[in-house]
């Protein structure tokens, strides 16, 4: 018999159709209909390859839990992916033999309370009932058997599918488990038999989307919600307003959309560099858009069908340039170009915001209304007579309490309407309103403070920010910065270890955040969000004790087919290798570990400077190195190299473990490994948040004690430049040496010609080759001339 290929594994093999899907013509990126046709072609092409009967053999047969079943119509064998491939991993899942065929179903039975859920199941799974067929049924059963909230029980047998839930939420969750299982199958008429009983770890599992920087159509928002539902997210945080554009129709204040919903440059950085002007709706060069109230209500209803609550965010008091451009009388200076924050001393401000929130509440039935509250500057309030008068009248100590005054008033207003305020962790400053919930984004500190004060918390730190690079930035489209591969996302634990059990209960869950400065198309949003969002989905749903990255990595192989069927432009596993280095206990050698995003790759490497070939050594365990050594590696498949080789020069050097004296203090915000950082033998990655990059706001001035006078032939130190967040290279690096620690000689000055305007991530090694030099003490001075941060990760001495 002809075996059918496991489609999802084809993506790992980088066939020609794969690259066509990845590299859509740039000129089509703004033409939704054209791109949809491209994606449709790719899907059909993929399936056409499957129908040729290509033999996969047993090469990767352990990737997925697969049963081979016989299709009754033509006798051909078909693979069925078992329920243990689900993401998030269920709490309890037992696979059974046999299949349920989605043909010839006689009845779909549901109690009145579940009638809409039954209709959703029928429509999404494309079920056609046939009363003339055998007694094959799907039933939804209202259960009182400890299945509250989103808990459910799903039983699939060859003749019946039974869904048990105590309420609509649990029933919907079960339906989307069933739908995900269907979409994982090469033949969507087949479902594997199984028994699943499942419940979430956290009550809040969110995905955020910023539509202020770039407006996305209703059709895409629905697609976003569809994918969220498949992976058991239950909250959509819709960031509707920010300085680059207002995106929600407000009837009482029409200028918010007709004037501040459109700007004259598509890219927000071009817009901000050229005066930050808005243009009237209808202008030929207008870029932007907004959602009418009817469209927003449509989105809310669509989300509710999928057990998703939509939380709107209306920014205040900062990030409000777009509001003040339309209504400048609400600023402290009547000039939005000088002040981007609302004037808190102006009583009209509170009236205006309450008017807006009244209309927002009428659209969004969510318990929470998000008010932002982040990154508000205080300089205008300090100079504003109205704000200062209010400060004196209320007896406030500083301007942070002015913001707290505004937030507290808004909280009371929302409370009077039966709603609850949620904001970013800056709302802690100046005092938290009594019942406010905090989203902790500046690390976990804000969340810990809020939880200790008995406030509910949603964790959204850097490990949840899917706007960061997910692979080597050199190989990726422009992003905001940082480095967040999927394994780092998966390994994030939302409950801080320092919280007691009593306080940990205030951590309601976590949320993926997508800020869209560099995501001008829906395809780029998808590329940045998926599949990393699946890792957050599992963290939010699956019990901590059941999580395992290797198992997740294995299961995700089945989900590439699902994402293709959803026409998702997801990030493809990179063929580049990540190489990390760690010295052994006595520092006599280091070990190089080669990691791939591909599942079970064939990695070959060399250490003699030559390029790897199929006959090169196979990587099976970490490679031990002493001194400086170049390792070249690559992934091979079917006798061919995938992508390009990866080259890495080890940094095992003589200064590892040696004492470093810091003549200038590092920044307490980025302490890395403190005094051990610069000689721990570990290089930093592509982000300064990995705790290997030591941050400086001053000049760097350090001295390494080599313990004895010895020949020194080379000294290197590495710095980072990433101008977006204000990270710059030093102007130069001076290398000084001494035998006694008193008298130093400057033996080398290393300068560079890299522009401080270059927007790319740059890791620059300042390398000094020395001749006939002996020293015990090596001093390195690097002037910080740009006023931002300097980050360095390692001093290497040979």
C-alpha cells in the first residue's frame, strides 16, 4: 500500500513550496486579496505533494503519536495523529484504539443551554447530518460532576463523541479541543479515539494586540481570535489607543477618529521623525483606520462564541498625543507637541475621559477596562499651574500622586458601572487604587509588589513580549530588539518563587504581548506571534508539573499543518544553530553546546576551519575546547546541507574565574552576574536581558588580576549596540597593563567606525593583539560618550 507522508514534517524539510510560502512578494504585502490567493495556492500545493504518495520511510516516525488506520472508501492507509499531540497538553489524556469518522453522523444532541455551542461545533467542524445513516452521534451533556468553570470531559469512541461540561465555557473549550484535534489530521474526516479530562492552571490566559501603530481589518481580528480559541486563550487585550492613532469610534468626540485615526506616514518612525502629523479621513495619503462601534460589538460577539473576553485599552494619562492633537485644550500647554499627557489639573479632563469610557462600557461587557497608565511623563505637570494648584489643594507630595488621583477617580467611575480597572505596573507609583489589577510588564517586580498588597496580577514581562527577535537578528526582519526564542518563552514561570503560597494566589495568569511598531502587515504579526504564542498557551493552561520543553517540541511538529490550514504566516524553525559555551568546574576547559530549533536534526561539525560536509563528525554531545577554537557546524538532510553553516569561535581563555576590580559601578538595573560577569567564560546572547550583559551608564573602568606576571598576547572585550532602546558602543577602548598594580602602561587603543545611527543590532569585539607584553594586571577603560547604556559581556585574555 502507498503510505501517506506526515504533512507537518514536510515543513522541516524546506521543500520548494515551503520557501514560496515564506517569501511572499513584497509588493503584495499590502494587498490582502492577492496574498490570500498566494496562501491558497501554497495550501493546495502542499496537499498535492501529499497525494503523490511520497514515501517518508521511518526516518522521523517517532515525531508524533501516530496510528495507521485504513480508510474504508479506497483501502489506502492514512496516518491519524493521537490526542497526546494536543497543545496545550491536557491534564489527563488516554488514547484509545479506533477512530471516529466525521461522515454519516445521524444526530447532534445538546440541551437548550448548549444549543449555540452545538451550532458552533457543527459549523466549525463542517458536519453534515444524515438521518439515513447508522446511529452515530455527537452529544453535549450538561454535567454536575465537578466540571465547573472551563473544565470539561471529552470521550471519543468509534460511534459517539460525548462532551461533558457544567456550563457554556467548558463546553466551548471542549469543542475547540475537538476542532484542534481535527485540524491536526492529514484527513480531517478522521478523529482518533480518546478520553480527555481537562482544566486550566490559570483563570487568565491572554493575548494582546496593538492596533494603534498599525490598523488591522476586522477579518484579521477574527482570524486572530480563531487561533486563540484553538489554543485555549480566553482573553483578548485590544490596545485601541496610543499616540500613533485612535482606533475606536466615539460618537461624542468624532475628531478622535476622523482626525486622529489617520496619519501621513505608514511607518510610525517615519511619522514621528517628520512632525507627527495627522491628516483628515478621506485624504489621499491617509494611513490608518478605526473600528466603528458596530464592528467592535461584532468582534465582542465573535469572541464570546469562542469563550474569549475582549478587554479594551484606552490609554491615560500618557501616550495620549493623538487625543491632544484633536482636543489640545486637554493638554497642559494647549500644544500636543510639547506635552503628550492629559492635564490632570483641568477638571474637563476627567469629564472627557468618563464620557469616552461610558461609550466604551456600552460596547464591551468585559469585567475589566484597561486604562494603560504607563510611561507618563511628569515634566508638564510640574510646570502647569492647574496641576500644581491641584497638587497643593490635595496635599500631594509629588507628581506621581497626581497620576494616582486620576487613576483613582477613573477606578471609582468604573466601579460605579460594575467594572474593574486594570493597568500597567506604573499605576503602583503614587499608590494603587483599592481594587485595581496590575499587569506587570517591567519585569516581575511590579507584580510582586501588587500581589504582596493583595492585588490581582497578570504577568506580562519580557518573556511574554513577542515583538522581540526569535532568531539571530541578522537573519530576521526588523524588530523592536531583544532575543526571545520559543524555548525561552516556554520556560517562563509566571508565579515568582519569592511569593508565599498565600500571595501566589493573586497571580491570575499571563499574557502574550504584541506591540506592532515593526509589524506593518498582518503577515508580520502572525510571523512574530506564532508559534511562540503556543508556548504561552501551554504555560497558561497546563499544570506546571506536566510541562516539558522536549515533549512540547515534539508535539509542535504536528501543529505546522494546522497553522498552514489556518493560512498563518508563522515563523519557520531556523536552520541556524545556536552555540552556547560553559566552562567546567575547574575552568580547565569549556563545553560548546549546539542547539537547533529543528526536531532531531542531523548536525555535522568541524574544528579545523573547513566547512562541514556529510562526512564530518556528527554532533551527539557537547564539544570540549581549550583556548581559542573555531567550530563550524551545519544541519544536513537527505544528503544536503540545510541553509548555511554556523561559525563560532570559542572564548575559553586564561582570565576565566579571575578577580575583577570595578573602578566604576555598573547600573543596578542590569547587574548580570555582578562581579563574576566579565570573567565567567559565558558569552551573552542577542539580548542584554539574558543576565550575561553587564550594563553601564558611566564609563567602564575595570582591572583583571591574572594572579601572576605572565605573557599576554591578546586581550578582547565585547560590547553591544542597539540604538532603539538607547544602547551604544564606547567611543574607543584602552588596554593598560601593569606588573605591580600601581604603574600602568597604555599598550593599545582600539577605535571603531560604526555609526551611532545604525539601527541594526551590533555585537562588536574590541580585539587587541599584543607583542612582547608581560603583565599581572590588565585594566580596560571604555568611555561612554552617548549618555545611554553600554553593555559588555566578557573580557578574554590569551
